[in-house]
C-alpha cells in the first residue's frame, strides 16, 4: 500500500491535482442538479392545490437532499475495476472507475461522477480484500482537511506482491478530533459492519456491541441503506429512530441528513407513550414491577372485566314491527367476539353490526328484503346502542390505569396469580388520584397507558424502527416499541454491559421476545474503533463483575491513547485538569456523578471556564461539556475527565448498576482519559479479576 500522498497544489499531471479537479467538477455538477430542481415550474402539471402542495414539498425535500456541505467530502473513495473477461466479472467491471461518496452525482449527460455508497457497485469499497478482491484492481481512499482534498492512499488488491497493511487514512479518519454532533462513518465502515448495514428489510437484527464498536453508526447507516434500497415502501410506512434521551437524539440528529436522508423521525420511548404529562417518579421497586411483562396480562384482565354478558333482549322498533333479539343470542354474539381475540375497541365497534345482522336475518325470514343501509340504520338504533353500552362499554386507557393503581381491590382481582401482595403494594399509589388530569403520572405509568391503549385500538405500525441503547428498556417498554413495528422490522442496538437500570436486559433473546421479534438475528461487534487501547483495557476490568459472558472489546487503534489516573484534593485540581485537556485539539467531556454536578458547575463558573450541557452544541471557543453520569451513555468526546469514580457507583441504587454506570463513563473517550479522585477507587478497578 502506498503512503498517503499530500501537499500543496501539484502539476497538472499529478494524481492529486486530477482528483482535486474531479472534486471541483463534481461539486459543480451537484450545484447544477440542485439548480435544475429549483428551476422546476409545477404550475401546469398539478390538477389542484393539494397536488401542488404535495409536489412542492417533494421538490423542497429534494433541494435539501442535494445540498453540498462545504466541510463534508463529496466523495471519499475510488474503485478501479479490472478488465475481467467472461460472465463472472462484477457489475461495473470492464475497467470502469467509480468515485464513492455520500450521494449520487451525475453530469449534464447523465453520466455518474459520484456513486452513492449504498449502490451495489460501491460494495467492494467496504468488502474487497487481498483474499477476495471482488474484481477490483485498485481501491483509493482520500484524505480531507475541512472540505479540501489533501491526500490519497492506494491499495492494489490484485497485486500479490503488495503486502496488506493498515490504512493510515482510515486510522486518521477514525481518530479525527470531534467537535459538535456525531458524524457519519460512511468512509470508514468495516466489512463486518457493512454486512449488518446491508442486511435486508424483511428481517430484524440485534447488534450487541461494546463501547466504540460503532453500533449506533451501524444502525443509522442501515436506515440510510434501507431507504435507498426500499425507498417507495418505506416512504409509505415510515421509519423511526428511538434513542434513550433528547440529548442523545440531538447528538445523532445530523448523521442521516448528511447522508441525504431527511424523512426519518426521531423520538424517545417517553415521546412514543406521551398520553399524559409525567409529573411523578417511582422508586426502583415500583418501576421494576410496572415494567414487568406480567403487567400486560393484568391490564388485559382489567380491561375485559368491563364486558358483561347480556341478561335482557334487545327490541328494535321499525315502523309497526318489533324485532326481538333474545339474551341468549346476544350472549353468543359477545362470546364469538371474545373468542376472536381482536382489539377491545374493534370488537365493540363490531357488536352493533352483529346485533343488526341478527335483526336482518329475522326480517328476511319474515319476507322483507333489507339491504346494507337498513343494517346500518338498525346498528344506530337507540336500543342497540343502549345494549352495546351496557354489555361492552367504552373504556379510556388512562382511566383504566388510574383505577388499577388507585383501587387495591380492583388491582388484587386482576393481578391474582400474577403479582404477589408485596408487588401489588409496590405499584399502588399511597393516595389515589381523583382524576386523570390531577394524577402525578410516572414514566412507567405512561407505558402502562400505552399498553392499555393498544389493547383497545391497534397502534399503527411503521416499516422500520431502530432502537438504540436498548439494554436499558423494561419488558413493557420493549412491548411499546415493538407495537410500532408489528408489520415492519427492527434494528436493535445495545450493550448488555452498559445496562444501568434495575430492570436492565439480561439477555437479547428475552428482550427480542418482548419486542415481538424473537427470530431477529443477533450479531456481535467486538472490534473497537473509538476507544483507545489503554482506556478500553482499563474499563474492561469491570466486565467480570457486570457482564461476565461478554467478549471484551479489542481496540484496533494503533494509537494507544492518553490515559492517566490522578489524585485530586478538591475542585481546583479538577479545573486544572480541564484546562490541561483544553490545550489539546478536540472536545472535552467532564463527567461526574449526578450529585456532584451542581458543585462542579459552580467551580467552573468561578474559574471562568465556559462549558455547555449534553445536547448543547460545542464550538471552537467552548469545547467543554459538563456531563452528569446518567446522561453519558451514547455520547463521545475526544478527551474525558472522569471525576470521582466511586461517587458514580454510589449514586446508583445497587453496586452492579453503579459499576455498569462507571463502565459507561470510562468508555466515552476517543483520544484520552484522565481520572481524578480523592476517595479510593472502586476495588473492582484495582484488584485482580475473579
């Protein structure tokens, strides 16, 4: 492999100059494509104002997708195919050359200047190797400074004399300092990641990946690939990315737009189940019981307890005739609907039509010839409505949960054999709320309401859902996400070692069953691209205590990273360490146990050291983020200063959860980690593993 070639502007026959010329021509072609769309006149091609609005919106989205981001490389690689004779040659062979980039760009004649990274012809850029060159003679990677092409690096896959070595440009891209939101990894996707990214839409995938293995990026790039490969289908059914909190979603929100995808919705689980305002909290025991899958059956029992068997006939008066449906026939109709196991609301909507049909049968026997309009009229008859209201009353999901949590007898009746007395006592409110509006609902309560709402009326399904940091979800939360993709597929991302809730997932098989995707393929990523070797090795000391069955992450970084453990006598030492890290290039995260955040905020202010909170964007002048340990998951910084590891452990309800939280905070660094402590370090970091 050649060393990277870089430097100032080269002569006209210099390869770097030619590549820069192609970049300039490609940017000009992209501008022309955008201008062509902007110049479209739709006044004479739309039949009405509705069509005009829809078409105008589509045009505006297309214009946004064709934006040329000045600091984002338009292409990052090149493939030169061999002149391979015969039918076995790959698509795009015959000596053709393709530039691989974030989006397709063509010239005025329609000839491609840049190929979308998701196209089949681009796949060898990620998969080709010396062992399997995939008919590629040369793979070229490009290096950039800002938006300027400054280097290239060649790999002659078909040359047996050239030894395989690690790409320096690839390493540089992985280790490039991070300021601002998360970037895409489209230029650095590895073969094992590419296999997951390009897996089909019909199947669900679960990715177990330790810190820095790129699982979040893989999930987002899979969405981008699926939108490319199944554009029309997903345009109809929709896609959704579910993250653990708003800070995390803000951090990742620019990845898909940078790849030209603007239509993917993003939400937290709380957003999905926001039927009522959350104003209360649960202790760990109550939240764990409320999040248990057994609560789904408790809710189902409580809901269907409202259905009562009819004891009186229904008498429908039409003109001079009276039509009587006896109670035993009504009971048979009700039992048939219960046996069909359809949604409570759907069955309730069907009941008046079933009763009306019974009346029509009698009419036909009497020689009348009623049609569908007569059946609809009978279904709306006051007597029929009254019978439906008595037998199968409407139920409000929030009121149902309100009664369950506030009425001990009602809960005991429907939790019998499911929840023991202590569990029932744990979820009951000490003081029952008087109304849905006045209740101090917790986050776990809203998930129960969502379950009840789905029992009554089916939740619409999307085409594909990405669920990130999934290890922290309760079984009931998995069910809430799963019903958003009952007819679609899912990409589940997480790390069992980073589960930091009392109800954290014990196994992916169990989690996928709750999600409704038991047949999902579980893939494990163990190659670390983000966390330096010395840092991940230190953090992995905790794995035997928090997830003994997991394979430790093996960093592929050539740079071991900067790592140091220091004693600290107070906030001044922490501030001094922050100042030291800020002399380096890139972002800095000061991570601390949540109870220590107010004091550190005051210390930073007194020292005149500007900082932002998670979710707020860093800038070149403000590169320090103060991060509560509870919000650190999923975030990354070039340099991390971790304050008082033992305090991070002590802030959690139990030691295992505390050690898992510590594992998360130890693995947020891309280039270096400094640990400051006055109290002794947790024994698990200083003693030999069991």
